[in-house]
C-alpha cells in the first residue's frame, strides 16, 4: 500500500488502512508499546496491573481480533490455581474502566484499545472475511451520532459504532479471486 495511506488522524488514532496492520508488521513492537501504555495508565490512576489483568491484556494484544471471556480463560496460565471465568471478567471490567480494552457487543467479545484514554468514542471496523478488528476514531461520526441521539432526547455515554465489511487485505484477496 502506498506510504501516504499510513497516516494518523488528528485524534491520534490510526486511519484506515493503517488501522489494519499489514500481516507482516512487527506485532511484538505494538504489544510492547501497548503494555507500556497500560503500565503508565495504571500508574497515573494509582491502580495496579496485576498478574491476571496483565495476562488478560496480553491475550487480547496477541491478536487483532475480538476474544470472548471464556476463550481468554482457556488461554490463561493459571499456575496451579483453579481456573475461573470470574477472574477474567473482573480483569476485563478493570481494563475496560481504564479504557485499555473495548467490548465488541456484536461479538460478545473484547479487543485491546489502540489509543487508551478513558471515555473516548470509537468506531470499530469488523472484517467479516478474517475477523480482524480495527479501531478508528472519527470525530465527525461521533458528532453526528451525538446530534442524532440528542434530537431524540437520548444522552450518550460514549458513541461507539460497530461496522462490518472487508479489511483491505480481504478486499484485495476477493478482487484477485474474482
């Protein structure tokens, strides 16, 4: 893809198609950066990133797909402790409250936040071809959703939109196969 397509929006969120990392991207680097950000966010708010919380976040960061709580529990290293989904749900609740993860309601699953700061709205581009999920933040979409909701008297806590379609790689594959 041309270099010009890899830019960041004025909000600091990745623009598409950067939002969908190339299959050959340095995933370890983005995981390390996200974990460092999580440590910083926790420290700034006087909270602890415990072993379980960190492990849940690491599992979510290991993929660009949403993962359900039971799948997370199955991937956890319980180190001799009795496995329990309650620990995963508590960790997810903590991480979501700090803006480190998002719930993808249409999938009943969670995804790591690409730009953690509490209370921001987001749009999720969900690829129906490969199940990858990209988080973007388009202020104009947030404003439009807030305005439309306001006209009905509805008060929005966070404008979150889930959009299904094909990522650039699945679109390219579909074009080549056609």
